């Protein structure tokens, strides 16, 4: 399945329907609890925070689980079933204990979706076709987000917020059917975790410590945390401004902000798929980091709702690039290690930490200095992320030669790769135990031409 096909494929449907499964519950739970159950904001915040922390804690173990299991389809189906049952339980018994337990369980189950979809994609298509396929994944995911926003808004207006949750079992079923449409024998599970058995006769994953000592991965983690620290609070702040300035229209205006960004993300994801191999990952990533401080500064120019919605559409560029590029860069860095999905879980964890801190810090700054100063402070954090990425992150695409990866690599950066090489080349094997001349750090960090 390495060839790209224009026809609709099961993986397209999985990404589309899974966006509907997740989007029909999380964003609307708080509205339902506030408007129909009359919960206090503090109680709603407790439920949301507990679920968010639970999901954050299990991100890295979820990635490790996807690396280890050959039952990736079953993991997705089970997680979909948990979300469906949880949504029905919320409709039937919307008490505090039930909602708290359901939201927490659903957050834990939802942690497997990202690494599982990425792993199946890599297992089906291989590294050579990954850029286009991840771009297509992102496009269908954003299309699903737009669809569920429109459908949920319509159902919430015509029926009730409670009825929106009934969409979760429907789309969970459709997702499961799309997953079952992928024959399990077509998924190369070694390749799905980032191993290259054709290049490595051992075919075994490297030590966990290899991830912690891989400098480009650490740089990406720091930048991801800073990006989400700067980005996560911006949309809620815009929503608060719109609600204060236009009472009664806050829901419609917030939906317009979300839909505007998602509509932009869709072509951006396709753009990444079409250009990431030709232009490289780093220029596109830098564009994502550059958009964020610009967006923060532009928010301060006017409080007009049309202006704020237009500026929010820039989130579709920044977040769209970031979301499509992150699994691709991780596939480059982890190629040959067998720790691809573990690295995804680790990056998702630091992203979640950054996003959580963002809302707390932004709320404090708003109270002390107002919205405009908060936007500028978040823009400054984003500018720091841009600088760190520009200075310290190498190009990871094997088709774009990078001095850091292919000419004069830093010995400190190569140390973990050397250790991994020695672990995978026993002294009594035919392979030399010494660090060879063919530069296998490219196997372990950057995705060699041979893997394409």
C-alpha cells in the first residue's frame, strides 16, 4: 500500500469519523453541564481538570502500548466502545460521580488514538509515502472536526445539548467498521513502531534511554511545550472577549472561531503532505512557529468580532502545520529505533503540560494586566520557541542534506545512537561491533535514503 491513491480509503474514514467521536463529547460537555444540569463553573472545572490530568499521565504509556502490541485495530475499537458507553452513561446518569468517572475514563481511552493511527499509517505505507499520507490524515481529521461542529450545533439548537452526545456511539461504530476494513496482515507491525528489519537483522527496539539522550528529540519536546504554552490559551481568551462584548452571541461566535481555524487547517495539512519531502520539515515547522507570535500581536489591534475571528483563522496555519509535521519528524528521528509511538506519547505529554500551564498563567496575567498584555506575553513565548527551533533543531528529512545529520554530527548527539548500535550488534555477529563508516546514526535519527 505504498502507492498513494486518490480514492477514499479506510484510513481516510477512520480519521474523519474519529474526529467526530472525540468532537461530539469533549467540547460540549461543559456547555451541557452548565446549561442543562446547572453545575457551577468550579465543579465543571474539577471534572475537566481531572480528566485532562488522567489523559496526560497515560500519554507516554499509551505510546509504549501501541509500540508493543500487534492488535492495534483492537485497541482503537475498544477505545471507541469506551467512549460510546461513556457518552450514553452521561446522558442516562449525569450525576457528579458518574460524569467524573466517565470523563476520566474517556480521557484515558482517548490517549491511544493518536499513536495508534500514526502507527497503522506507518505500518501500511512506510517511510517513503509518509509525508503525503500524514497530510491526508490531517485533512480528513480537520474535515471531521468541521462536520461535527456544524452537526452538533444544529442538533443542540433543534433538540438539546444532551442529544449531541448520542452522536458518539454512532460515529464510534462507523470508526470501528472503518478500522475492520483494514486487513490486519497488511500492517507491518515492525515498521509501525519504527523498526527497519531489512536494514537491521536483529529487528529489535533500542533501549529507552536512547530517546532521552537524542538531542533533536529533546529540542522538539521543548519547542512543542513552548508552542502549546503560547497557543492553548489564545482561543479561550478570544472567546472570553467575545462573550463580554457580545452577550447572547458567544456560542455562535466561538463556533465561528473554531470552524474558521479548522477550514484553514484542512488545506494546510494537504500542503504539508505535498511539500514536506521537497522543502524539508524545518522550513515548514519554522513557519508554524512564526505564525503564533504574529497572531498574538494581531489580537491587540482591535476587539471587533470579525477581526478576532479572522486572526483566529491563522491558528489553522500554525496548528495545522504543527499537527501534520510532528508525527512526520518523529518518524524521521525514531526510524530504526522501534520507539516511534513511545516518542509520540512523550511529545503529547509535554504538549499537554504546556497547554495546561498556558491557561493558568494566562488567567493570572489577564487579571493583573488585561487581555492585550496577555496576548503579547504569549506571543513572546512563541517567539522564544521559534528561536530555539531555528538554532538547535536540525533538518530531519533524509532527502534534504543537513550538516548536523550527514556531515559533521556532534559526538554528544551521536552517543546514544552509538550505544544503540553496539547493543544491536553482538560481538559474535557478522557485523562489526565498531562504529562503522556508513553513518548508521542516520538509521536511528533521521531516516536514511535507504528506507525510502
